[in-house]
C-alpha cells in the first residue's frame, strides 16, 4: 500500500461538478481507496490568463497500483471528462496530477514525482496541507497567490459552502459566490446564508 496525493483542477463545464465526480472516480480505481477529500478552492488561472477561474482540490489515496498504473488511471478519468490537450495551461474540464507517490522520486519520460511545479502553486499546497499537514511543504513561498476556499467536505462525500471569515459587509459577495454556482444541495446553501445572517447580527451587538 502506498499513499498517493492527486491534484484535481477544472475550469470548464461546471468545474465543481467535474471535481466532485473526479473524487468518486478516484475512489473507484482498482486496488485503491480514497482516504481524504480536501475542501474545494477557487484559484486564478496560471500562465494563460484569459480563461475562467479554476476549482482545485487534492485527494489522498491508498493504492496498490504502481505509480505508472496510477497515472494511467488518472489519464483514463481525464478522458472520461472529455479532456482535450490543446496547449500548455489551456482551459480544461479536468486535470489530474500525481503530486506524491509515497516517498518515491521518479524522473521518467512521462512521469515526474514529486510533481515538478507543485511547490510553487498555492492551489496545490493549500488543499494538500489541509489533508496532510505533516508534509514538509511551505505555503509561505507562494503567499502572493490567492486561493479562496469555497466548499468544505463535511462528512462522507458531502460538501457544504465555506463561509468562515465572512463579515457583515462581505455578506452580499459571499451570497453571490455560494448561491448560484455551488454544486451543493439547496438547503445547505440556505443554512450557510442563515449562518451569515447570524454572523451579521452578532457583529451588531455592542460589547
Ligand atoms: P499540466 O498538468 O502540467 O498542465 P498536462 O496535464 O497536459 O499538463 O500533462 C502533460 C504531461 O505531463 C502528461 O502527458 C504526463 O505524462 C506528464 N506528467 C509528468 N509527470 C506527471 C505527474 N506527476 N502527474 C501527471 N502528469 C504528469
Ligand atoms: Mg496534468
């Protein structure tokens, strides 16, 4: 059994739904168990800026597949999501990167592990360190990159809008952010908005 971490990204065709589906498909890989799902994060595109924001997450897997077999599995899932390879940093329905495969260091033609660019990317490190805080990576190196947590995995495979840190003046923005575009059930959205209301009320209480 090897613990592997997979970076997930999408910025086309309902990115949140693509990411959530990808988690389920990773869980269904042969000889593999899905151990953890990170929160979903929103990040600005890297390189080619004229494209939609990305939704990013990281999955922790326990697998008996070799690193090469796992990469093939990841590419098979990408293809099921209609991934087309056009140009570097192009928009994509689904990108699955093998970030870490145990402590292996691999430098083969089609597979480098640890993933060569992961240390410079906040949208990788933030979700990775969320589910594996013991790993020796430093987010401070990419402090200038903004990633915004948009949904938290609560229990099992259920995601709930992330509302922490939102104050009264942020309410409208948060409501816009969470209500129309999250792939979560409506009652969860309503609950999140009620919590925002409570928060707004609390902020009016004079100490
Ligand atoms: P990127 O993720 O860098 O935007 P692609 O997803 O198009 O680019 O991947 C390009 C190639 O990177 C793939 O054909 C794959 O063989 C190779 N590759 C090398 N190392 C890895 C890795 N650790 N995880 C995923 N793909 C990798
Ligand atoms: Mg990739």
